[in-house]
C-alpha cells in the first residue's frame, strides 16, 4: 500500500500541532487527559479547517482520506505529547 505524500503531510502537520498543544496544556495544568483531549481537538480543528477550505477552493474538493490522516496524526501527536510532558 502506497501512502501519498499529501496524506503524510496531513498526518505530520496535525501530529505536530497536537503534540505542541498537548505538551503546553500538560505543563500548564498537570492533566494528561486534558492535555490529550486538547491536543486531539486542536489537531482535528486544523484538519477540518483545511478540508473545508479545500472544499470551497475551485478545482479542489473535500477528501475524507485527508481527514483520516489528520485524525490519526492528531491522536498520535496528542498521545505522545501528553505522555512526554508527564515524564518531566
């Protein structure tokens, strides 16, 4: 199975945003569940916004596979961020 470069970029961008958000929230609140939820929510918001923008752009369309890559990236980044922040 080949993963398209576009999907890898979606995954990476949402993972990075979620990771940073989860670390910041974990450090500020000392709450792993809150950090994970905040990270996932932020990553998904970025992904949904991007897809909405794509759906309104001429010559582009909504892509559920992009949103799946966004979701997986958001979950991965938030999980790593909330765990890593608690190791310190």
